[in-house]
C-alpha cells in the first residue's frame, strides 16, 4: 500500500503584474506527487479574487483556456491536495476563500491539526457553519476571527498560531499581501525563493521553485511568518523556538521529490544514506540490488554502493497511471498493471529488494510474488523506514494499529507473510542520520510531539483500503 501525505502549497508575489496563474500551474505540476485528488489556483486581481478549483490532476483541472481566463496579476496562491481527513469532493478543494468585514483571504494548507476536532467544536458552538470537512477551514475561521480584532492580517495569523496545534505549512493571500507560515515544530516543509525577474515564490518543496526558474533563498523556519509586500519581505519570529523541531522524517524517506532540499538536506542524499545504513545493518549474500520505483531507487543505489552488490533496474513503473485509473476487478492484479519486472535482471538471481515502507504488507507481498514469477531465486527485502507501529496525526494517512502489519507480527513473521527470504528494517536510531536537527518519528516510536487527539478516528485510511 502506498503512503500518502496531505498536499502541496504554492504562492506567487511580484511588485508588478505578471502571469501568476501560469507560474502556479507549473509549480503545482512540480508538486503533483504530494496530492493527486484535487487542485486549485486563486489569483488576486487588484483585490478581486479569481479562482478555479476542481477534483483531478493538475493537467485535468487546468487547460490552456482556463489559464488564459485568469487576469494578469502580481499575486496568487495555489494548492494540490491529498486529503487525510475529509472526503475527496469538490467542496474540499483548496485554496479556501473567505470574505469578511475587513476584506478577503485565500488560504492553502499542508498538514493536519492535532486539535482540529476541539477547535471545530468550539467554533460550531459559537455559531460557525462549516462547508467543508478539512482542517483548513478551521484555520481560516480562526484567522478570520482574529483579523476582525487585530490591525493586520499578519497580526491575526500570529494570534491564530497561539491556538493551532499540530502540523501546518500555510500560504495566505490578502488583497495586499502574500503571507506564509510554518508551525513551531516544522512538521511539513516550506521554503521560498525568487526568479531572475524578481518574482517571489513560496512552495512546499524547492523543486517547485526551480520548476518556475527560481532560486531558493532558504527554508521557512519552524514558527516563522513571512510577509511579502511591495515594500519587501518581513520575517516575524515570535513563534520560533517555542517548540523542538520535529520535521516529518517521512518527507525524506518517501514524500518529497529526490531533487528537493529540505532544511538544508538533499532528499536524494538522504535516501542514498538510508540504503547505505541498510547495507551495513542488514547485509545479505545476493547478486543484484533493485529498488521499487520511485522512492526506493535512490536507497537501492546506496545499498549497492555500500555492499558492492551490483545495482540493476529490476522493476518498471507505468507512469501513465493516475487518479483516473480504473482499478481492476476479479483476478486482475493491480500491482502487475502498475509495475513490471525486467526478467533478465532478476532471473535465477538472489535479489535485494529496497522499498520505502511496509504498511499492511499486501503490496509488498505482490511485488515479491512478481519477482518470483519473473524467475528470482531469492528475494531479500530491505525497508528504508522502521516498522510502522502507531498512527500519524500530522498529515500522513497512517491510521489505527490494527491495520499495521508490524503491530501484529514479528519481523520473521512479516517476511513469511510477504513471501520474502529475509526482511530488514532501517533501525530507529539511524533516522537521525537522514536529516538535520530534530525530526518526528512518532509513527515508529509512539513519541508524539503534541497531545494525542481523542474521541475521533480518521476515516481516510478505511476508504483507501478498498483501493488496494
């Protein structure tokens, strides 16, 4: 089963009119891996917001005609979504737009609030009416409430951050300003840069800044608020260093594109290092190392370099399968349609198979079987993450323990269940080698940086099970 993360955010600010809509379109394309359910762009036309949002991939939602309908503007905010909470309907598409007494606001959010249920209940009891089921509307309500009391939108956001708990990387647009913020733990990535012609770009990942011809200036620090206006960029740091840094370690293992750099660390280099650690902690006599596309490829290269076992491309991914793919019924195997084994690379060989994670074990079992059907003599699986033992509350669809194979079975039992000759996980104590500074590995250890939500369960995981 593939792990999914909530979404990607993107923002544009210039001191003069520019083609903000097209910049957002290219930025969302670069962030498509972070969410394939829906996407949206909101352009600021001198204080009037023009938007287009719908379910589907970026290429499905935006045509050249749609993009041409946007006005030339100096500001825009955009979003691509995979929802870990809330459904996939159009009503949950972002950015969320709000009209209030002091103006307008558009908001895009990546992450999950750990106190969302409590905040939503308090808002509903005070008379708020919600139109979506996402955490983002809760954030929008709180920012709007504070804006009615505060002299500026950045003051309102700062006050709202006193209330919000959990993961949020935000891009917010008012009639005059573009603002971005990252929660005080820094769970989700956020960075900003600038193009050669002076357009500021805010994005979830550095790869999106490069995609529009920009150069990264730096990451937004945990707790930092950045305000972009025609007068320049202002950093507010009153929420910085209020909490320990806890960047999601799975950004490095799986979520982010390998060409991105998060908090100063190359994702590609991090995955290479994971493979090297696996080779040193779980060596095996084998003939070839292969990775599961795409996130297992870099680690497979690292394993090969550290072990001296030749690296091969043993699995090929069908890159044309997107959200519109109709899952096969009956005896058809969805893994065989998505992945193909290269028989000459694995036939009669002892294979080391590298993947980013094992959740339920179903997909891993099918991939192992695929390699055996292609003639592999042995299959030794190595995993770039420790065993998943606990749910995530910060934007990853890892839910209740009963769905996690590692919470029920030992490592040898999991190996037998998936049909592998041996199985090795990345040691938990090695996670610190994949990033810089503090990280969140609560899904492995149960050591949560915030209070654990009570009284509700995410419904997202249940819905995904039918799609495997």
